[in-house]
């Protein structure tokens, strides 16, 4: 009986140690991640409202999606619907990410990276799709380049941090 208890208490590499205890918790660089995670749903919501409100509060939807509209293209409607669905999913995923973060769930890292890289890929693909619909407009203007560059910088900094940080590995274990 005593031997069985000792076998259950064998330390594993992931077991808590005094060294790991110092790394557990929302400290250090994870404070910046926490701020970003908490603000993210608000940012997504505000950006979505700013993007889609003008489309639906003016005659813009008709101009883009009606065959008789002066800006009509058959791909506008599916593209705009895809954008709205993606933004809604991103908003919900951002809320879920907050839960994972504060419950220290292991899945947080995967979700964080998926949102980080998925969002960046969507921005680039969406801009490319718009450039196919309106080839005369420079979609890859300075604003778009800045958004993509900002996303790349975030991915280069936070991607490796999430994968390599001892604090991240010690904190998100549940």
C-alpha cells in the first residue's frame, strides 16, 4: 500500500517544483498578453461596428450587391457576409480566450496562436479578395500595409513567446 502511494507521488517534468512555482501566474510579459486578451473583444467589436455600420445604414449595401447598383460585383455580397461571420467568430473566440486565459487552461496557447495567425491570414486574404473585385483601387495602401506589418510583428514576438516561454508552460497547465 505504501509503495503504491509513493509511485503516485513520483515527480514528472511537469510537476510543480519551487522553480516552477516562481514562474506560475500572470506576471512578467504575460501582463501584456493579459491586457491584449482583455481588450481584444472590445477592439474587434468597435472595428466591426465602424466597418459594417456605414454599409447597412446607407444605401451602400444596395450599391454593392444589387445588379442595378453602380458599384455592383457578384462577389461583394459573399465577401461581406464572410467578413461579418469572421468578425463575429473572432469576437466570440476572443471572449473564449479570456476564459481560457484566466482559468490557466492549456488550450489557451493553441487558441491564442490560432487567433493571432488566423487573423493575420484573414486580413491579407480579404485584402487580396477586395483587390480582385475592384482592381482599380489600391487595396494594399499604407493603411493595409501597416495592419499587415503590425500583425506580422505581433506574430513574430508573441508566437515564439507562447511556444517557448517557461512562464507560459508553467502557467497554462489545466
